[in-house]
């Protein structure tokens, strides 16, 4: 579904990502784990067309998309839910969700009841907060709204950048359970970028470890959770 081949990305002369290859298949959750500054967000921004790569190919649904403009890539329903959420604080939950449909809706009258029903079932807190303004939501609710808004765009593949960032442990648990449920119920392939390696590896099917812009390990998540090197570096096991 998504195949990244030998991707290298630079900021000026500074290397952020070097020779990275990985893939996401139908129905899978794939996670990229790694510390702060490892290059995770850069990879997602490059896939979604916000940054042009120096080298490499990005093949999505059989088509090379590297270097295409971000709006063209979004219209192909490869959707990026960025780090820091980016919801509209002055709009209600309902209006924020409506914004997510602009990618496929040709006129404002076009139906989206089924999409709404799906996201409000997946995110029941948003149903309770439907008429509230974005700024009045908790951090966890804002993150849920950002994910729900992406799903309103009818993604074929969804990329999530650190959905757990800045949230309390109990909310984080809920967040990852929701991500898993979305995957199980809708079969939507998800590329999940996380610093919270423990939760990400317990949620995803396969994982890749990124260090200083390079992939240093990849395997099934169960195997990575059992790997002593991964345990020491990312899971706090000494
Ligand atoms: N706009 C930018 N200009 C220059 N360097 C950047 C920029 N954005 C990120 N970097 C650098 O690229 C590297 C990877 O950053 P990033 O992809 O944000 O890492 P992560 O998401 O894994 O924390 C870091 O060394 C970071 O300092
Ligand atoms: Mg990041």
C-alpha cells in the first residue's frame, strides 16, 4: 500500500533521514519508534509532501508520489495527523469534523452522516462535546478530535505523529485502545510515529526503530518487545 525506498531527507546540509526503507500493507498498523530528533516527523512530512526528499522513492497505491505537492497527496487520501494536533480552537467539535471532509466533498450539501456516525462511535467523548469549542476540550479530547477529523477525510492510509505527546498515562491508554479499535473495525492501514515505544509496540503489528535518521531494527512488535537492545534503549529495562 505504501512503500518507502531508500529515502534521504536533508535540511540544507544537515542530514535528517538517510536511506530509510519500510512499508505499510493493507490493514496493518506499522509503528516507527525512536527518540526525540530521530527523524520520525521528517519522514511523515516527506511522505505527505510538506518536504521534498533528496533521494528515494515513495510508492503509494502503486504510484510514485515523492515530490508531489501536499494538497495533491492529501486528495489521494493519504492523510497526515500532525504532531501538535492543529485543531481549530474557535470552531466547535462539529465544525472541526466538517472541515475534515473538504478533501472529498464537492459541495457543502453532500452527505457525510455515515462518516459522522463512525467517528462519534469511535470517539464517544466527542459526541458528548459535539457543540463545544475546540479550545475548551482537554488535551486528550483535542487529540481525539484531530484523529477524528482526519478520519472524516475518508483516508486510505492514516499517518499519526505522536498522538500520546503531552497526555496523562490513563488518557494515553485510552488513545492507543482507540487506535487499535479503528484498525480492527475499519481495516484502515495506520502508520504510527511514537516516542512512547511501549504503547506503540503493544498497539502495532510491526515496528521499525529509527536512530539518528537511520533504521536500526525492524520486526514484528512482539519480537521488538522481547529484544534486549530495544528493551534497554526504549523500554526502560536495565
Ligand atoms: N525545519 C528544520 N530545519 C532544520 N533541521 C530540522 C528541521 N526540522 C527538524 N530538523 C532536524 O532534523 C532532525 C529530525 O527531526 P524530526 O524529524 O523532527 O525528529 P523526531 O520527529 O523524530 O523527533 C533533528 O535533528 C532536527 O533537529
Ligand atoms: Mg517528531
